[in-house]
């Protein structure tokens, strides 16, 4: 395959031939009484969760599913058929199509939008090709595997004028804890913000798993896609339908470790609170011993320092720790999925007033996306925002890998005076998966 387009298929006899031009039509905004037709690309553990959520919404119709593992693909199709058969009370429903190749899914007649829940290294290509095909897009976080992919997604989404939502659900959900924290920071309840501390695990590492035989029904070469060629291992792509989150998240070839997995959520909230949705830090300072995988600092032009996984000690000698800790001149806010607290307590006891600044009003991440598809509004976490939050994760991983202080230009999205570091901003895909 000389180049990657949505009309060239791995199993096609014409795979090595030049692909025909792709006609890009404007995305169709669904009418108020019209169901939005959805396709799902990737129906592993996270994808099944999204599928179940959207199947419970009357304003959408799931018409297509896709996965490289046949058991997962068949299971997703059965789930759709059962849900809709129960809805129409006929006991029979065959309106969903199962595709082994997401490019085939993008050609599904009448498809309006896609939900992408593939491994991180498989986000960019489906996003870009879906945008070119005029489909609205919901894509899981972290948005990309590297910085260059993110800028390309942003450009394609803007050109296609499709509605994009990054799966940074903490902006909309979890009882509003994160939203409240951001509002209190915005309105000066902790004084001037000085330090942000993010509690997530370590950076990515190279994959050293031994070789195993790929199980029947798993298209391992397709799962690898743009990533380097290597033998199958079940830790990366478990056989069949499973209920856990696979370990591909740990490895540099496919993801960004915990720095990018949960970090994409928590760094996203930090960027939001700092009003940096369209920008980022100007410096990256790794710890004296990068192998510890903690203590890396991001320095912002405002003087705020964001620290990865390093916390102050409380009076009891234990870390004053949370997913996100915002330290200001007049107090501290600690927030996580389980709740929000402050030091001193009175910070949160004084409610925000009618004149205080509030965050974007969205209490359902799925619902916000669907509403924006109807209205044409921008979502709470559009492509640019998702790209900038993912970039923080990538900068952190690069800092740990290189082990030297780096200057970052958030406007140019380049390291300043460091050609070696700039090589880390992209990755050459396997030849047959190059996107043109």
C-alpha cells in the first residue's frame, strides 16, 4: 500500500493500487426530530462503555461498529441489535453493520458521526479521514500519540467544519467537582495561582513484551497500524471480549504511560484553570533523576509552575495530595473524581455569586457533543483544546526521556534551539500507513 486513504483496504486485492479521490461533503447537522446516525470505531472496554451510553439516547441511531478483533466486533453488533429489538418490541433487529476496517465504516450510507475509542496510536488517522468524509467526531483522550498528529487533526477538523469532542469527560461530569475547582480558581478564591500539582503515574516506556501467537479472529497487523512492527502479545490486545483496560497504555510505541492516560484528564483541568486551552507552558524541567518518573515541572509564562506527581507534606507528614492541587497565595484547592476540598475550609464554604465567572455549561459530555452537532456550537473540549492538553502529556514524556531542560514555544509548537528534542514531536509511521 503506497499510501493510506479511507478507500484502500488491507484485505483488498487492490490494496497496493492508487486510491481514488475522496469527495468531502459538508457534515449534516441533524434536524430537531431527526436521529443522528453513529458509527463506532473501536469497541473494546472503553468503546463498549460509550456504545452503551449512546444506545440509551433516543436522539441517536447506532448503524455501524468496527473493530480488528472479531469477537469484540460481533459482540458490539449483538448489543446494538438486542437494544433496538427490545425498543421496537419485535424481537428482531438487523439494522447495524459490522466492519473490520474503519475506512469501510466511513463509507456507510447515511452515516453522520463517529465515536473513536481505539488505542492512542490509532486516533489520528480515523479522526482525519472522518473529518475529510464530513463526519462529526467524538474521540477519546489523549487525542494523539504525538504533537504533530494533534496539529494535523485540528487543521482537518477546521477545514471540514465538523463538530469535534475530545473525551475529556472531567469537564462535564463527575458531579461537577472539577468545574467547581476551575471556577474558584478563576474567581480568585485562592488568590493568585502559583503552583499546580498533578497526581498521576509515570511516563511511557519501550515495549519489551515477548512474542506470542496472534489468536484467530485478531487482525494483529491492523492493530499495529502506524506503530512499529512487532509480534503479538495479549497484554497489548487481549483475545476476545474482556473487561479490563489493556496494558498498551504503558508503552511508548502505542501511548504515553500514565502521564498521558490519566494525565490527559488532569492536565486538561489544569490547563482549563490556567486559561491555557489554546496554549501551553514555555519550559519543561525534568527532575535531577528522570528515572524516578516524578517531579517534572512545566513552567508557564505567567510564572505558574505545574508539577507532575510531587506534593507538599501536611502537618501529619503525609502528602497533601489529589488528582489536581491548585496552590495560591491565599489557599489551596484539592480536587479529584471523588470530591473537592480546600485549605482553609472556608474557601469552599463561601458560594460563588451571580456576578462570578462560570465555566462552559455542560453536564453531560455525550449530550454536549450531540447538542453541538444540532446547533453548530463549539463543544466543551474541541480539537484544539484536546490537542493542547495531549501536548502537555507529550512534553512530559519527552522531558523524562531526554532528561534535560527544554524551552517550548507554544505558538510555534517547537522546542527552542533543540533539534534533537524537535525530532520527538512526530513519528514516521510504517510505510503502508502513511496518511496523505
